[in-house]
C-alpha cells in the first residue's frame, strides 16, 4: 500500500506517542478547564484526524472521506479482552479500565456505535485486541510515560492502523497496547486509545493535545459515527455525544 514517508512518520508519532495528555489545563482558580468545540471546530478536527489520513493512501484510488468500523450500530465492534494473568493486579487494573472505557463509549455514542467485550478471540471477523504491557517505546527512549499506550497492527510496534478501500478498517486485528512496565496507565489514557482504534489517527485539541479526552473528543467521535463512511468534510453533519 503506497504511503508517503513523511506522512507515515508523522502519523506513526501520532499513534505511538500516547501518554494521555492532561486531565485539564489550569485557570486562575486552579480549576480544570474543559475543552469543547464549535460545529466548525468539530468538522475541522475530524478532517484533520481522520479524513486527511485517508488521503495519504494513494493506492486505494478513492477520494478522501471518513473511514471507520463499518455497519455500525447494527454490527457490534468486538473487543477481545484476554483474561489477566492470575495474580497480576496490573493486568486486572487494565482490564477493568478497558471495560470502563467500553461503557463510556457505548453511553456517549449510543444509537451510532456499540462495542461488545468478548473473552474468546474472534475467528471470522475483524476486532479490537487488548494487549497488556506491550506499548511501543522507541529503541533507546526512556520516555516511558510519553509512550505509555498505543494503537497499532501488533504488540510492541508503532505501525499505525490503516483504512481499506471501503472506508473501513483494514488492519486485523487492531491492537490496543496498554502499559510498558514503567508508566501509569490512567482511565483517560485507555479511553483515549479507543479513540485511535475507532479511526481517529491524529491528535487535536482535547484529544492528546492538552486533554487526553474531552467533550470535543466525544463530539468528533460522535460525528464520525453519526455520518456514513466516505463522507467528505463539506458534507459532514455535526453530531453531539450524549450526556
């Protein structure tokens, strides 16, 4: 699949270097602020994070448009959560946070997307696979928190997931790599990584730039799944996530 070197480098960083962002930027009263977005900003963020990524895959020979998991919500997106190793409290913590993230997403994106956790690896369809302790850390780097989690095509690698010619997800399975043994995997980091696994490639304000997740993130994700795949930016109808 043809892909420009510069774009590959930029988006490998986007998908690999996930430390979760901030829980909220401070103001004069030391209270966290919340990143929201106008309709115009939601469309711009979705174009930047999702549509522009598709445009780099020249060999698909398709005009750039939104790409995501197909046939939702009728088709559930399966999330394979391996059983934590007996007595491994870290893996159990990660599994709990994955289930919490699934609940968050199913609540916020109800009517447009359903994630379904499974304990047996699916055999005949694409799925999301949770992997414990396998986040990608570049050789020689000690920035463990900055590379605390990532979404890729396998464990311990930085390859970004890719779209297919039907504006769906080509990578099978999609790995959500959590932790590297030297970092704090927060709930927001886990939920953030699901954003990548669902088709948000590049970070924007409120999604990795500043906050790990935010109302702006939820509204971009709702707009992605609230419009048909292959929708161009000019035709997007903004959808807001449920409260």
